[in-house]
């Protein structure tokens, strides 16, 4: 049982870190006025997580 609790805690920490990283990148995308900077951040997100890349691209295109 303790092993499952440790795995759950580890998973929660990983998800929280991923969420914080996504929030940081998204805030940079939203605050940047330069389109090239936004594209660079979105490309970086693509290398990290494919689904995050698609959602960022959709959000950016919806705002334009």
C-alpha cells in the first residue's frame, strides 16, 4: 500500500510541475507582442509535449 501512495505522490508532483511549466510558457506567449517569439515558444512546447503544442497553436490562432 505504501508503494502505491509513493507512486501517487510522485505522479501528483510530476503533474504539478508540468502544469507550472505550461502556465509559464503560456504566460510568455500571451505577453509577447512579437510573433516570432510566440512561434519559438510554441516550437519549444512541441518538443516537450505534442498535445500542448496543438492547444497552444489553436489558442494563438484564435486570439489573432
